[in-house]
C-alpha cells in the first residue's frame, strides 16, 4: 500500500505541475481550447493516441474479451482504417477553415447559430455518458489501490481531473496526455511478458485458456451482426467524435497532421494487441470474477510485482484521465464557447470568456459523477457505455461533417434533421431494439437518409457557407 501510495502520489504531483505550467502558457481562448493550433506531430499524435486509449481499452476491452472471448478483438482492425480516412479524406478539407470547436465549424458550414447550439447540446449529453464510463473505472482503481468505497473513488478521480483541466485547458491536456501515454506504453510492455510467465509460457497460455473457457477462440461469444455493427461504431466514431476532430485544429498543418495520425495508429494498434494478450492471461488466472471489468486491476494487484503493479495501475489511471480531460475540454467548450458566448452573451469580455470557460468544464465534470452517485448509469460493462457514446457521436456528426466538406448541396435543414434523427434513432434502438445489432447502424442510416433527403428538398446553401471548404467555386 505504501509503495502504491508513493507511485500515485508522485504521478499526481507531476500532473498538477503540468497544469500549473500550462496556466502560465494560456493567454487566450485559442490556447485554452486548441493549444493555439501550433502542435507538432509528436505531441499531436500522442494526445490523439492517449485520448483514444481510455478505460475502454484497459478496463473495457479486457472486460469484454474476458467475458465473450477473442471475437471482440477483430474490432481493433477498424481503428487504423478510420484514422487513415481522417488523414487522407477528411482532414485536408476540414482544416481549410480552422475553428475552436466542432459546433463552430458546423455554424460556418451550415450558416446557422441554431445548428451550433444543437450540436453543442448533443455533445454535452453524449459526453456525460462517456465520462460516466471513465469515472466508474476510476472508482474501481481507487478501490483496488486504496481500499476506498467505489463511490468515494469516483469522486476523488473526478476532483483530480477537474483540478488540472480547469486550470490549464488544452495545453495542460496535451502535455499530460504525452506523459500519460508514455506511462501506458511502459506499463503494458512490461506487464505482458510477466503475465505470460505467470501462466507458464506462450504455449501454455493458449492451452489453458482453451481449457478454462472453450468459447474464447470461437465466434460464439457475440452474435455476428453485433460484432459487425460494433466495428462500424468504432470506425464511424473514430472519425466523427469531437475530441478527435478538434485535434486536427490543434496541429499546425497537414504534413504534421499526417505524421501525427500515423504515430497514433502505430501506438493505438500496438497497445491494443498487448491488451488482448493480457485479457487471455486474466481468463486463466481469475476464472470466476463477478465482472470482467475487474480483470485488469486484478492482474496489476495480484500478478505483477508491487512496483510494476503500481505502475500498471497508474497506466490504467492515465488511460482514463487522458480521455476524460479531452472530453471535458470538448464539453466545456460546447457549454461556454458554443452556447453561452454564441447564444447568451456574445459581447462577453476576454476575462469573462475565460472565467465561463473554466466554469463550463467544472459543471460538465460534476454532472456525470452526480448521476452515478444517484444510481444513473451503474451496472453496465465499461466498454458498452463507451460504445453507446461512440454510436451517438457517429449518428449525429459523421454525415454533417464528412458531407459538409465534400457535398456542396448539404443544407442547414439537412444537417439539423440528420443530427436529431440520428441521435433519436440511436437512443430508441438502445431502449427498444434487439441487442444483436449495435444502435449505431439504425442511427447512422437514419442520419444519412435525412441528411441527403432533406437537403435535396430545401434551398441550396449560400455561397458564403461554401467558400471556406470549396475554394474552387470562387
């Protein structure tokens, strides 16, 4: 316990130090929301990879694979494809006119403040869902490491996150993401060989897994339709989630974006493959866990040497924090920059803007933990909560963003109906549809039909809305 306390204490001191340093570097809203748009490929790629590698990876992926087997693992193949799509197809046009937030882009392209407010509201609702998953995982870690009750662990995790994110904004997030990514990579690289040795070697690993759970290497753990649509959710969500899109604005130019995304692909894929191996060892070492989400914390606590176990738990914590701080930036900017400044008080001074920016992050960070403390959102595997967020983002934003920069005929009415219809279809399918199909499929299809159909039935967009993204029209 003393060793773990010192490891985590040192880790949090470093994070707070970065937050304080970032406060001194933050001069205006561009610094606060997109780090001034000056990131190089290493920091840009690292923050993108760290944001992607969340509790959904270290807690959720292992939890699902512990429960249903390796059939879930093929979904990782959709991630490099999604990031290639971003670098090769979306980014060159999307970054022609750089904004501070995704809703600000949507306002420009679809010539409507209402579109901006609507997209900000969707981001706020969906982000609360995602942050809940990370906070639950944070509570699990606190319970394993310090023995505190789950609810107090969730509160403490949230307080630490808010402390440095509110102070330093995107600059703090970028630098802490880089540190957290290095901890994640080190933790998983050191843990895998030790966990394999614990079960007797590579050959024994596969033999014992087959004996303990014969379904592990079959396709019977999850229905094929669910696996396919989950893969679709990961692909569409990796393209359209706001916390990833805003990283394109934070990097300084297209060559930097391409190098940063390549770096992120290599890191994300490598970490995922190592996590898959850890999921197999957990099946052998802990065959009767009450929930698969405990598999990774149990490996760190009971299998690895104390020092490495503490480092592994710090890596899991880093994964969660590197995602939640990015989500807080996105949701806080939606509340402050896109709703308050855009719709409520457009004449706010720079000082008022910065104050409301920080208040926005604080409010957004408190809502998920309050909901969890009152029993809303408990009981589901972390990865399935993450998938719901991904489905919501894909259904709301994929079509308006991608068609917005490639289809001149897209209108504000089409974009608004696509966002509302996609989100509504996703929620309705989640509540009432068969669980053999991920909600992203009906949500995305409804969004696509409404985007195209309503756009063709309404007046074409004005030239001023197209000029930033279709300069050839000029």
